[in-house]
C-alpha cells in the first residue's frame, strides 16, 4: 500500500530529526578543554552537513506525497499532507538551529584563539621588559649612559593597554558562557600576576635610575669644578716657576 510506504518514510525522517535534536541540540554541553571545544565544533559541522544531505530525501518524500495526493481520493489527502507539512517544518527548524549553533561554536573557537594570540603578544612584551630590567640591574657609567637606559625602559613602560583590555573582554565573553573557564582563569591569573610584578619592578627601577642620574650629575659637576680649580692652580704655579718665584714668598699657594 502506497500510503503505508509514504508514512514509513515520513516516520523515519521524523525519527532522524528527533535523534539529531537530542544528540546535538538538547544535551547540556561543557567545554573544559580546547580539545573538547574543537571536537564539538567538528561534530556540529558534520551534523550540519548531514542535515544538508538529507534535503534530497525530504524533497523525494515531498514529491512522492504530492504525486500520491494528486491521484489519491480526497479522504487520504488531509492527514498525509499534514504529516508532510510537520516534517518540512521540523526539518527546516533543525537545519536553522544546527546552523545557528555551529556558527556560535565557530565564533567561540575563534574567540579562544584570539585570546591566545593577545596573550602571546603581551607575554612577548613582558619578556622584553624582564630582559630590560635585568640589563639595568647594575648599570655602570655616567649620567648620559644611565639616561639612555632610563629612556629605553620608559619607552617599554609606555606600552598601550589595548591588548590587556582585549584579553579581559575576550576572557569575560568565554567564561560567562562557562567555556574553558578554569583554564582561562588559570592563564589570566598567571598573566596578571606577572604583569603586576614586572610593572612594579619597572617603576622601582625607573626611580632608582633617576636617582643614579642625579648622583652621576652631581659627581660630574664636582669633578668639573675640581678640574677647573686644578687648571687655575696649574696655570698660576706655572707662572710662578717661569718668574722664579720662591715658595717661601707665596706661603698660601705653597701650602
């Protein structure tokens, strides 16, 4: 009987739709690791592709039902047509929901990688800061050399906050959805602790270098005054020698 055959096809499609909804849309998903998230994205892509492929079967069932209705007595029309309409509605709703969820998970996956990218960029900057602090730890030299080191350090310290703000926002977006929250919180805590420590050390080193510059400038000034004084004395003594002036005649200078 053609009606039985058509109802069997309709029933099988209904079962497949229900199973797909239960498997991919109705379950509560938790993504605690990047592997779990990646696996979910791949599974949902496959489910979306499978749903698209089922469109051929839905079209065949639709054509079969419509052909049957065109030839069958009116009494058989209404129930079969209603079943077909329900199937088409459910199928389209499933495809729409799978597309929506797949897009959302792909955006989440991209968000995670964007977060990693910003963290990597900021950690590279922190590495530079760490190397710079080590290089200025026991710096020797005059005021000019110390000043160059201070300028170099201050240029690093003027690093913009944009990346750190992006890290905060991306992390908040993911953890609000309960996605990779433990891992993200762990990474952020480690990053923020290191950031704060190096920033505080940089401020301390900045003040220390400023004091070193001031001390070096005072030393340079003292040395310059001594050199000027010695030059004057040397000139005066040279003149005395040239004039054959005896030391006893100039007791202050002799002393």
